[in-house]
């Protein structure tokens, strides 16, 4: 007897969000799970640090911060 094999839907048609593993991990483990890294946004020259916190109650917090590039400007006086 042969089985039917179906291809998974393309990402744009997927019914589940791509971060489902992290969300479920936070809920099943009963603790906050963090996803963090560095990314360069399209059209931006500076890198950004991002952090996403998945909480056990299903809430999600997103943080994005531009990282300083190059040496600090010491010529300005406040």
C-alpha cells in the first residue's frame, strides 16, 4: 500500500507563526524564553540588536536598539 506524501505549505501560506517553537517552549517550560541577535535592517547602514522575550502566559515583548558604529565623537562639548 502506498502512502500519499504532501509537501509542506510555503512560508507565506503556513498557518503557524515561525516563532512557534519559542512560544510553546516558554509555555510548556513555565519560564521566559529569549531570542536575541544582531541584524542590519534593509536600507540602514547601522546594525541593530534585537531581543524578543516569550513569556509563559503567551505575551511577547520586542526590543530593538541601534548599535553605535565607529569610535565615539569626543569633539562635541555638552
